[in-house]
């Protein structure tokens, strides 16, 4: 039962998270809408407004369909392997259709942009606010903070040694350590991300770049700590065989993870929109980079050495699949998903 509840809870949180993040694409983020960079005068176009409404309706309908498709999981009883295989198939189809939907509307809007010659390179007015100088010293948080989630993972190890008992320790703690390593690698990649030029004012550019890295470094540290606490808590919940506690922990972790993701995104987005609206100097820089985005989701720029770049649709960062590291990780993810589905189906059909 605990497996089914975990799968259902994970599916609901995944669907909810993707729904929230993909709808962010229909909200203006600096000069980006549906993954396409646009000048200010284009945002009042009636055809553009109608296209955004269609995108929201299409994605909402898709989310409702996949919500209904979660229901069969509740009726799979003790067929845990079949349920796991169904969940991964559901997950893959969700991602495929999500990418397809976003890509369709990205292509439509980009065609509209080309037809109307909505090029971002046109000059527009901006001015500077004194809030920039007050917050210009924000940097990526020190890597020392990553000792906190690592220390959390050491607690059950020390406890197990002191109690001289055998547990399922390494199954959970080993996974927790792997997650810690992943978060730390993402933190390093975040620090090496190239800076962005938002306007002609150096102070504003410094402030916005530092805000971006400061907020997402906080997010990675908080999420890493939350993940470590989750694995440790799950370890003890499994030991006492309490299904309710385990389910509550899984759902609580998912909800907090979504909250931790949304908060820095909103802060960064709001600061950009506020500061860049009150600028007074002109800029004539084409910051679109539309040609490097595949369907508004996948970033493929071999000229950019950064492994991570900011998403245009959604929240957070995505890989640059034009880099060597991006290619390797993408292939690894695809193989992992395919292998998991095949293995689950093979086990399910063999039992």
C-alpha cells in the first residue's frame, strides 16, 4: 500500500509542479513570453493575447487528462511492479506532451514575431532605482553551507554505530548522499554560469546577476537540506513500519520542494520587472538568443560553455545540451528512464 500511495503522491506533486512551472511561460518575465523575446510594443497585440489564452487552455486541458490517468494507480492492489511501470510510462508521456505543447506555441509566437518584425534589438527606455545600490553586494552563498545537509545524513550513521544495529541504513542514506552530490554539482555549475547584460547600467546588471545567483544558491542549499532531512525521516518511519507517517513525509517533502522553487523565481522575476521598468538609459542589444532554443525548452548553444542556463518557460535552470556535459547528462537521463520502464515491465510480466 505504501508503494501505491507514494506513486500517487509523487504523480500529483509532479503534475502540480509542472502545471505551475509551465504556466509561468504565459507570464511576462522581463521581455520573455512563451519562450520568445519580445519588445514592449508587441505585448498589446490582440493576436498575441489570444495565443497566450489558447496556450493556457491547452495546457490546463492536458493537465486535467493526466490527472484522470493517475486514478488507475489506485486500483493496482499488490501489483507494485506494474504500478511502477505505469507511473514511469505516465511520467514519460506527460513530459513528451508537455514539450510538444510548449514547442507548438513557441513556434507559433516566433512566427508571429518574424512576420511582425518584433525584434528585441530596438531601443527602449530604462532608468535606475536607488534600491540597486542598497542590494548590490548579493553573491552566491558560501559552499560551507553544504556541510549542513551532509551533517544531517551523518546522524543516522552515528546513531546506528552507537546502537550497534543493522538497518536499511545505506539504502536511504546512500541515496541521500548521491542527492547531496547532485545538488553540490548544480551549485558549482550555478556559480560558473555566464552573466547577463540586461541594460547599459553596470550597477543594475551586477545587482540582477547577483540576485539571481544568490537566490538560486539559497534554493539549492535549502532543498539539499530538506532532502537530507526527508531521507533520514523516511529511514526511521520505515523502521517503525508506519505507512501514514511515511505518506505524510513524502507529500510534505513534495509541497515544500515546490514552495522552495517558486519563492526564488518570484523574487528574481519581480526584481527584474521592477528595476528594468524604471531605467532611463537606452539599450540597443539583442538579448533574445531565440535561435538557440528548441521549442522554447531545450537550449542548444555550442558557443556557450555554461552547463546551466536560465529557463525561458518554467522555473529555475535547464541544461545547455550544446555543451559536452549537457549531452552526456541528457543521454544518461534518457537511458535511465527507458531502462527503468523496461525493467519494471519485465519484472511485472515475469511475476
